[in-house]
C-alpha cells in the first residue's frame, strides 16, 4: 500500500460539529504502580478512543510544556470532535503511585494496562482503539502495538524520531550553530567527541563516560573551572539508564512491524525531530500492509504549541496553547480512514 505523503498538509480540514464531553477519574493498576488519570468521553457514541502517550520526562497526565497543558487541550479538542481519550500521570508522578521509570521501555506495561482498561469499557466497544503518542512516546507506542496488535486499530505518532537515538542526540548536540566560534575542522572533532560519549553511554561504562566527557569539554575549549562545574551533572545524565536505553534504541524496526493504519505528524519548525531527517525513515520502513499518512504542518514546532505574537518555534511561559491544526488533522484523518 503506497503511503500518503503530505508536505505541507494537504488534508482537507473540514469543520466538524462540536460534541459535549464528560470527565471521569480513573485508576489503573499496573505491577507495583496504580496509574491515576482522566477519561474524557464525548456526548454520544465515540467514533474512536485513544490512549495519550507522553514524551520523555516525568510528565503528569497533561504533559505541561511552557505552562501549557498540551495533553489536556488535546483531549478536550478530540472530545469536541467525538473522540474519547484517557491520559495518565506517569508512575511516581502526580497522583500515580509506584517508582518513577528510568527509561521508556519501563513505561510500556503501564500503557498496555491503560489500553486494556479502555478496551474493556462497554460504551467504547464499537469504537476503533488507538494510541496517540508524542516524541519519545512514539517508541513506546510502536512496542505496545507489537504486544497488543489485536486490540489496536491505529497509531497516531506526533514528532516521532525515526533514527537511532545515538544519531539523533549527536546531531542535536554537535550542531555547528551551537559552536559559531569554531571552524569546520573543529566541528568535525566536536562531533566525534560527542559520538564517543554516546558510545560509552550505550556500553554502560561510567569510567568511559567520564573520560569521554573530559575529552569533549576540552575539545569544545572549556576552561578547567567550567569543566569541573559541568562534569558531574553531565556524566550523571549520560551514565543513566534512560540515556543508555535511548541512545542504543533504533525505532525503525519496531515501526516496520506495525501493519495497522498510521498517521505521522511533524511540525515544520521542529529542531528535535526534524521532518527532513525522520520522514524518509518512516517512508522506507513502513509495513507493506499499513496505510501510512504523513503530514508536516509547516508553521508548527515539536510540541505543536503557539503563542500569540510569537514566531513559530518560540516559547514564552504561560502564553502557549495547543495549535488547533493538530486536533483538526487527527480528527479529519480519523473521519476519512477506515479500520478493519
């Protein structure tokens, strides 16, 4: 099946009648944790139901970014268009109990438990079920699909990384724009130094991380005082299980197993998972049976947030809100897509 490749967005964003909505607190056991969250139901039969999956970090159910409750606004926008959703506080965050996860794979059984709860709701028995995941959460979603493919009908991936974490991180950290005082030869050495830090992190060798960090900071040209100040936190971060798992993970094979319909959306101003670098991976690796729709929203950024008077990609705390184009894109795709 040929994927639909849309750049910029070419989906007809048709007006949809708004629905009232109801809210229900939920508590979902998962291992040693009890996950607290909120189920939002539209008034009347839901035309789809989704679990919202946050990106990296100890997020509460709303995934608040720059003061904006991104996921609460997404849930409300979807409910207004007839789509039910559930979102949770991550383990050990907000009202959820249990230990905080150390890396994204530890979140997978939690999302499965929430999905199983949603699938068991009698009022949603006729609705197609899916995951709407953001950033690192898209890697969780692809792995959950492999375990719950019979229950799932679709995936929506927002700002998804397609390349190995090591490549993404080294690209971000060694961007020449971050080191304007250095020339091309220095940029090559800096990139190689970041790559050695990533290699040591993946190997789980703290001493090697420390040595690679010292070499990196000296390559950048930091003074001894700066190195002494920055090294402890940087080493702790790079030697953590979170970074070890992320840097070593390649999301493409897991995505390639997904045979259900997939909507993948990026912002055109996304420096974290740039469409130019990640869209080709999804086009090359999508399952032959999957109907893949790719949308790039040209004036949006990684979190699909906008601030009045701010240029695309600029944030100001307390002035941001979720772009209505994201909700419209997801709702319109659900309207036009068919699910087996």
